[in-house]
């Protein structure tokens, strides 16, 4: 098994690379509120999914109920905070074929 320092360095490298990509892409002229919302959704959903895996490994099935409450809260917050011109992922939004 690799020493923990390798995991920490890899985690920091991935985080740094993600931030560099975010700042480089968000500076482009075509970047909109919809892009920011999509990035936020991806981040929150990844965090929630990782939380389910982590909570299950640490506490078993007993901890999933508490994490589910937080996950549902974050999903509701995402839906309520979406930009007005950004369609919901499951809806029929602009740019889709009829």
C-alpha cells in the first residue's frame, strides 16, 4: 500500500488542475451562467456521491439516513438557485430538438 502522502499529493494535484481549468474556461467569451450552474451541479453531485460512499464505509447503513437529508437539501438548493435561462436537466430546454 502506498504511503498516505501520495494520496494527499494526488488529491491536491487534481484539485489544482480543476481550478486551473475552471479559471481558464470561465474567462472565455462564451461562458454563461448556465456553464457555471452546470459546473456547480457536477461539483455538488460528486460531493454527495462521495459522501454516500464515505459515510457507508465509516458508519454502515445507519449513517446513510443522515447523509440523505443533506443530499436532498443540496439538490433542492441547486434546483431553486438555477439561473432563469438554464433549463432543468430533465426538462425540455432551449436548443433541444422537439
